[in-house]
C-alpha cells in the first residue's frame, strides 16, 4: 500500500468546450500540458496522464472507488 498522500489537484480554468486548460497541483498552477507531462513522469502522486480519443492530453486520478477525487471546476 502506498503511504504517500495523493496530490491535491484542482481545475483553475477551462476552455469553452470544457477542456481543462490550467490546473493547480499542490498549490502550483500549471498548464494542462505541463500537468500531463508531470503525471506521465510519475511526479503527481495519484494521477496519470491520458489522451482522449480526439488527441487531447489530460490528467486523471488513478482508478479507485471514490468519485470525490474526480476533477471538476
């Protein structure tokens, strides 16, 4: 079991289509692409980088049984 706390990630801004454009990770604001790259490198605990079917890169929480940690604005 991983004892490292899950990162505190919140949406800061979205595009008109609902795509997250900026997020706050433990209080540090970064672009969606920066967050994606860090998540892919394992630097955002509890999150991973994904690519949607239309090619948009984004981060999402690692799968668990909770809906309380899903990213929403």
